[in-house]
C-alpha cells in the first residue's frame, strides 16, 4: 500500500486551485519534484481577455525515451460547500474513501503519477531515458493558457517526448475498466431562421420562421452522419436548444434559433463536417432565410492506434486489477487532443463516477492500485527501452 500517494493526494486537495487560481497546488508539486531531482519550470502564460495561468514542466534525465505524465491541478468550483459531507478542500478520508474536489478529476491521478515516479527513482535510480511532468492549471477553464502553450513552450526549448500518459479519470465505475486511446471531436453550431413579425390573424402580412427552423433542425438530425468506425461510435449531432422567446399568443415572431453540438469520429474534420451541415441546410431550406454560425473548433477527433505502448499499459492494468481494459474513445474532450501533436498519448486514471459532483471521492485502495499500475508502466517502459 502506497501511503505516499494518499498523502500527496490529500496535500493537493487542500490547495484550493479552482480555475484560474493556482491555489498552492503547483508550488507543492514543484517542491516535491524538485526535491526528487527533477528540473522544474513554472511558465506563466497570458492572453488578452483571459486570466494569467501558471503551469508546470518538470523533467528528470535528458535522453530518450521520454515518458511524460500529463494532467491538470485546477478543479471546478465545489458549488455549495455546505452540501458536501466533508470539506471539499479538506482531503478527508472516511470509510475507505478520499473526499474532496479534484479527488477523481484529477489530483488523485497526479498524486499516483508522482508517487510512482518517486518510488521508481528510489528503487531504480535515474531512468535510462527521461520522466517528465506536463501539468497545467487551465484544463477546466478556457484551456487557452494551458496545455497548448505549454507544449509550444516545450517544443521551443527542444524538448522531445516519446509517449504520454494522461491521468484523467477514465474508468466509469471500476478501476481497470477503460483506457482512452482517442477522443471524438466537437463542433458547435448556431442556426437562426429569419422571418417577419406580424399578427397571427394576418399571416399573409408576416413570415413565420418556425416552420423553416423545424425543417432545418430535422434535416440536421437525420439521416445519421455515419455508422461509426473501428474505434469510434457513430458521430452524433445533438440539438441543445430551440428558441423563439415569444411571450405573445397572437404574434408571429421575427426569428427562431437553434443550437447544436456534434461529437464526431475520425471520418470527419471540423471542415468536412461543416460542409456536410451546410449541404443539409441548403437542401432543406425551401426558401427559408437563415444564417449558420459554426463556432471555431479546437477539438478534432483523434486516435492513438493501439501499439506496444497501449499493450504495455494494458498489461500493467491487468496485472494489478485482473481486468483487461477496454480501449475507448467515448466521453468528452480532454487535453489529450493537444498532446497528440507532440507524441502518442493515452489516458488512464481513477474512477470518474463522482467527478464535478458534490462529495467527489475515490477509493483509497484505488489510489494505491493506480500507483502500482503507473509503477509497473515505468519499470517496464525503461526495461524494454521503449519505443
Ligand atoms: Zn480533468
């Protein structure tokens, strides 16, 4: 049982690092990594209109292969702290569970990576290669001054990475269930249909935009965009709202709006999907006057093809949990979508059942087992001389 990982997790949870606040979490990591011999950098990135964000990069060793542990120390707000059974920033352990904001997403995962690395260095000495940490404080926020800039910064310094393990909570309910080997892309669109306001008793003097909106919205959701691919579910377009906002019963409104979001697989890019959406609207328009606003997307679909590294991590998980993890691309987006441009990246962490919820918690046993899994990955990775 690694109590080091639990201690680290509790220390991190006690840092109130709600995005964009650093809250002492990165300072704690910097001290701990620095004491273990890592060279630690704390670059701060800024952008007009967004808060300055602190980040952390640490590396021990200069050679390859370089295995990178990635994650974020920022957390979503606790909401009503009084609704929590335990202080969201207390790091309380009760009945075998560690409570606190970030316990699952993802200070717990970072604590396990850190403990596994420190224990590996203690047992084996310097790695035949490098171990690095890429930690941002801007994952739960706009994600503008976080991983994207941290990767650019590292690239400019000549840092080269071979493989990345991101510690997001990938398991739906039991540790060992699921590795994420990719993520779907995301594209949001806003559709407005324009008409002319008028009296419902005199419809010939008005132009009702609602029938046009219904026609266009129906064309967007059917037929299916695709049937899925080898590693991805079918792409899905979800209407998230239809709005007219008309309080009167005797007025034909001037405008009707819809918003939709598409989670798309590796058959599409934001560009090809945008073209398909425009074509569907054009075919269904029948004279309706409309405008489509596709929001800029920085979330492409991506896949890390299952390879020796995926096998190595899967084997480590199976050895500790008895479960062969599913290789999944489900769920929301993550910073892996940026890291994939630097090196192959896969995600495996704790159980995510309570993330972003009141009473966020993880099993203390899982913290020990995840640390052991990461430890096996490190040992095997440097023993076989990946890649
Ligand atoms: Zn997260």
